[in-house]
């Protein structure tokens, strides 16, 4: 397992300080393996917390931001590398192309969009990266229940749901990711019934 880890997360910090605290714990876990952090290049919210803390402990940060966001002045100016893309689609593609693994922290629509796109791509065998959720404070419990409902109702295959690793402890999550071996995805569209 290489060590270029893509982290999706919120541009807000949320109402509970635990989200910020666990994001900091995550980057300390990444630093144990001297990982490269790939993220959305923001200086605000959990994105900013991740980058600030990782820079503080000597980590390497790579940001990717679409050009239309630059005037908003949210781009982190202290990171080692920052790529500017022409669109959100290009941003997501570049981030995925650089990554060896994916982690979703608490976030909003953008975080879910990115997470589900990577899960879809994995289901289609477009990549074999580990995909995980850091389920801080049970943030994703309702979403995980919905995913199980999708399995129960026959819209999602069990092996494809099981390809999503869910952890509450950042150290356990990063240890799992570093030891990851790709699983076989089930191509649901070739099965009937």
C-alpha cells in the first residue's frame, strides 16, 4: 500500500468539537506512516483543521481546488502543493488519480458526492483503492442504516457494501488502510434477479 491518502471532509467544523479533535487524531495517525495528505485545498472547516495540523507536525499536503473557488479566498496558502482545476469534475478526477486510499470524515453534500462517486467507481472496477469512513461521534450511523436498507431491498450487493470500511478510531483506520488488500467487487449489472 502506498501512502497517498485522499481525505474528503467538510468545509465547516460542525457544532461539536469532537469533529475537529478526531480530524487532528487522523493526521497524527497518517504521520506515523509518513503519508501524503490529498484534500480539497481549503483553509476553512475540517479541511483547514486537517491541513494546519498536518503542516504543524511536518506532514506533506496536496490540495486540489477548482478555479471558480479561488476568488472566495478559501484556498490554503501554506500547503506544499496546490493544483487548480477548471471544474469540480476535473478536481475530483485529479484527486482520485493521485490517491492510493480514500477516507471520508464528517461533511455535507460535497463529501457525500465524493464518497459515493469513489464507491461507484470501485463497484465498476475503475479502481481498487481502500475506501473508508471515519464515523466520528456516530455521524454516519443513519447513512449506514440507509445503505443496509439498500442491501435489504435488493439495490446493493453485500460485497459492495462490505468494501466500505467503517471505523471510529483514526489509528485503527489507518492501520487497516496500510495493510489493505483489494477485495473482489461484484458487478451487479451482469446478474439478473
